[in-house]
């Protein structure tokens, strides 16, 4: 046996034994209107939630709120981006994008969070390098609490998953709260049926 084969055999023998994941406990629902709870929780984290008038287009709302000349990287067909976004682009190239648009798979009422994975982002840096993040969410796709997230197949099958709640913030320098210090400056959830 060569030294290479001996080393690989040792590594293979040291692999951990596969064990089943523990069962996630299910708790009784807190109750109440999921959508109302979601909006309140998101607002606590400085996120916004809006519902557009019937027939209004997200593109028009973005330009009205952020300006006509903003750069937009959209990971969803509902919004036309001004910058191409596909899995082949260099993630760092999103550093100068004003608006990132993505459709969340679902939201969590208890925390005001939205679930995003590599499938929704297309390029994971979309959620962190752009200045403002606009998230489309179907109000029918709300779950009650975090244990409900862990039971979903789309959570279990994701290679990369994140629960996003509001824009970034920090208060670790002299206790002064700074928003958008290391991520998006604003986060807006737009209710839009999928």
C-alpha cells in the first residue's frame, strides 16, 4: 500500500457515522392573522411591507420610490432588471447595483423573516451587495413559526438557505445604531401573489 492509499484509507475510516437528524418538535400556533403578525415583526426589524394597488407594477413602484435611473438586478421574471443576472456572473460585480429584486419562497409570521436560497437569489451576493432589497412574497405562503420552516422540503433540499429579516444593522461601536453598515440599506417586502 502506497503512502497515498494509506492516508486515504485513514481518512475514509475516520468519517463520522451517519445518524438521523433529531425530530424537530412542533408547537401549538400562536394564533392570529399570519399576515398581520408578519408585518409587525418585520417592522420591528426596520423592514417595510407594502401592497400595491390592483394592476400596479412593481417596476413602476421601484422607479417611483428609488428614482428612474436606478440599476436593478432582478432574480424574478416579474421585474425587468437593468443588469443581467445569471449564475455565471461574478458575484462582486453586483457591488454597484441599487436595487436587488427576488421572490421569496415563503415568509415566517413570528419573526417577519423571508426564506431565500440559492434558487431564489441566483447569485447569493444579490442579498448582500446591493443597496436596497425588494422581496416579492405571496401572502398565501406564510408559515407560523420557525419549526414550520424546518419541516419544509424546500428548506431541507437547499444547499444555501437564509432567513432574512430587515436591512442590516449594527450598534457595536459606541452603541450607535447604524443601518446598512454591512449589507442592504433597506428591505421592502411587496405582497404579490405568485
